[in-house]
C-alpha cells in the first residue's frame, strides 16, 4: 500500500495555479455532436494553451454532460474519460486532476489511477448537500478505502460547501473543513463561490485556512475554486489559499465553455507569481 505524496509536493510551484479543461458533451450526453475526435482535439488544444501559458496543473472535468448524474456515472462515461485522461497525461508535463460530475469519486479515482493523473476533485466528500441533482451524499468511507485497495497514489482534493449546492445540516464552514480533512482524510480542500465563475468570499477562505492551520498535524492546503481572476488571485493567496483552480477567467471572452485563451492564462499566472 503506497502513501500518497502530499498534494502540494506534486506541483512545481509554491502557489499552484490549476487550469480547467471543461470537456464538451461526451457520448451519451444530450449535447454530444457525434464527433469523438473533435472532443479529444479540443481538449489537447486547451491543454497546450494552458501549459504554454505557465499553468502549474490541469483539471479535467465532464462539464458538458449536464444534466449530471448525482453520483454513479454510466460505464461509458468512465471509459470515455479514461481514454481522454490518458491522452492528456501523455501530452503534458504538469500534474493532471480528474473531476467526474456530479459526484462520482470512485470513477474519478479509478480514472486517475489508470491514466496516471495526480489528484481528483470530489464535490461532496463528507456530509450531504442539496443540489440540482437532488440530495448528494459524501462517500469518504468508500473513496479512501478504494484508494488503498487499488494502491493508487492519487491525492483527494475535496470541496467544502461546494458550489451549486446548499449544505444539509450545520452550515459552519470551519467544522465542515475539519471533518473533511480529519474524518474524511482529504488531502486538501476547496472553497468556492455559489456557482461556476462566481467570486469566492475571502472571509470563507480565511476561516477555513485559519482552522486548518491550527491542526497539530501538517495543515491541509486550501484552494480557491471559483471566481479567480488576475485581479483577485493575489487577494485569494493573501487570505490563506495555497493554490487556486481557475476556469472561466482563462477562457476567450470569459465564457466557461469557450476555448482557453493563452493571454488570459499568462495574465493569471503572472499575477499569482507576483503575489
């Protein structure tokens, strides 16, 4: 059984900037246009622009598959993403992460292990949330055991009070962060705004960073997961984030589903490095 490398040690940066690849609809999704090769080509072009712009990591996500399955995606989705992720990890020299929407952590972890990705994002790792897919429940007990069982050196980056959702039960973000790390054994946490591209409240970042830094063990790093721009990345890091995940601000016209803009990537990366 391998011990996963600490999350931040996987990046060649003190404050990693992770860029999003929002995949178009995959086969089986309502918007799929019938061209698998075009999906792969688009992914690789976005990846080249991200890497050329100095990005420190890439997150691959089936963003175009709405409406999303609440938890277990069909086998064909996992198969498509495994093929795409394998092409991606072969094409870039930065760490790759996998997020299978809405909340299929088992598929994400399995894809990452098979494709040589370094980390996964889990939207609801502990607790439960009311979402547009209904009630989504965390399966930390299954995800962490699966990682051990398949001997996967894959880090788990888990959301706290994930976007597009409302937590069920107590809404204390500090308690949620502690339970995500201490009881859910996540390797890092993500704090975000209310939806894709929405600005993250710096007060939430500060609260989570403060409570995790008080742990006797090594503090789990906090990433900001939405609304980061070249103008706000410095504020996010100053508030206690160790890294950021950026999607919408890196796209042409700041439209989430558009292609990656090399100039926008360079702008965010430069601002992060100057902070």
